[in-house]
C-alpha cells in the first residue's frame, strides 16, 4: 500500500500557522520507532499576510514544504521499483524500527474481563523494563531472558517492599510469550522466538480449605455481618467466587421442574457465560425472593472492614486455619472431589477453562486420602 503524504497547517501564536507533514498510513518515527502520522517541518506561514514581504514568505515556505513532501513520498514509496527480495528487506527494516511495546499494548486493548487486568499489569512491567521503547530489531533471545529475570526479581506494584510473586511473574511472562507468538504469525518476526524461550515454572501454592465438620461448626457460629456469613456458606455450596456472588441478581436464579435450581450468569474473571446447577439447600440460604433486578447480596462489599469480621467469625468457631473468602470456593472443589465427583464435572462446576487448574485440587484430595489411609491401625 502506497503511503500518502500531505502538507497540513496547524494554528499557533501571533496569527501564524505551523506547517507539518501528515502521513497515511502512519510510519515509524526515525528516532524512537513509534508509529506516527505527523512530522513538523519547523516552518510557519502568516494567516493574514499584511504586506508583500509576508505574502512572499508564505509563497516560498509553501513551495519548500511541497518539495519536502514530494521527496518524503518518493522515498517512502520507492520500494515499489525494487525487486521482490529488496522489497522484503525494506519491509523487514521498517518493521525492525517499529516499537514492540506499542504492538503489545494494541493486543491489551482487545482483551476483556479480568484477563484485561492481567494484560494491563503485564504491560506496566514491560514499560518499566523497556522505558516504553523496545524495537522489533532488538528482540532477541538474550533480551527476552533478561525480561524474564526482571519479572522474577522486581518489586510488585502494590507491595513495593516485596518481590513480585512467582505465579504473577509467570502470568505476565506468558502474556509476553503470547505476544511474541502472535507477532510471528503477523509477520513482524522472521522466527518463532516464543518457542525458544523457557517459560517461568509455576510455584506450588497451598490452598486452604475447610472440612465438612468445620463448615457445620461455622453454620452454628454467629457472625457480626450475617450477610457475609450467608455469602461465604453460599460459596461453599456453589463454588462461586466473591466477585460473582457480589454482583448476582435475582433474575439470574431460576427453577425448572425436573431440573431444579440453576444460576445463569457471566463470570467476572473470564467473561464466560455459565449455567450452574445449585442445590435446594444453597437456594434456601438466600431467603425470600426479591425483584428481578435487585442484587441477592446488596450489602456485600469487599473491604478490610468485612475481612476483619470474616476472620473473627472463623476464630470464634475455633478454626485456626488461615481462611479467606476464596477458601470457601476451594472448600467446595475439595469436598466435591473427596465425595467422589469426577474431576471433569468439578472443572465444569467451577467454570474452569483448563482442566489443569482443577487438578491442583485433586492433589490436595490425594494427600488427604493418604493421611486417611494411615488412620486405621491394628495391634498385632
């Protein structure tokens, strides 16, 4: 596609217009490699010339600007007379001057839901590492490995005194690798750089959960915020995240004879549409049905204040485990697997996109089974 170059004017001070060139489509800036459509010529003309000298100045300035415009357009479109090989080399050189960080940010804008938040966070660290400029020509294995090491050693944005967690670094580096893969597909890279880079290995995380006995103790224990207690127990009976419970409205809950109760909602984290069957007991926790557009838990808010009373409720029940609201989702998954529900069904109930995520719970269940197998001792 031929690049068009136009002479444009922009109003400045003292009754003058600044002269600049307008490129379409945008071209890489010769200094920083970022795509731009403007080039200032550092020239001006008078908006209302008052004398012959002003008129002459305008005429000569516009003639010079037109000469520069023609030269730029000829230079940019000269590859049309090159051989196929020369065209390819020119294209690669032009791409090499383009900014990979801008390309990464263009992919960020296409994301949705919590996935968008993860991509945005990855972009923040990429900008910090590269100071916002990383030319495609400078993308090589050594530099990519340096970025991986940077993620594993840099301080977190929210917790500036501690290092970014391994699993966060893994998530952000995976976004980086995915961008390299897409850049190769789009023709911005002449080799699959992503395939040559070793990924960050995930760190095993301990997922605290409650036993059925502990859940029943919590049922009998008072909580300073009753709606928080009901929401937590509802999570343990459905596997729903806090984010999905807090935005749940009555129209998303339905009953059909023969099928029972279901929730039809869109996951906040993945933006995926879900249909989740729930038990009669879970439904009974919610009390009397309200208007369709009303929230089921209108008072539920995520705050340090609420977390304080959640932890107090756990302590009052005599439970010493470190339990967060999300632990009730872990509890649902673990109790389902312990009770014999197959891992594929549990994965679907949790709304996981990848079975590997659910397999983390299976490891916990296997460990629990091992402990249980050692409980029966015979005296020989």
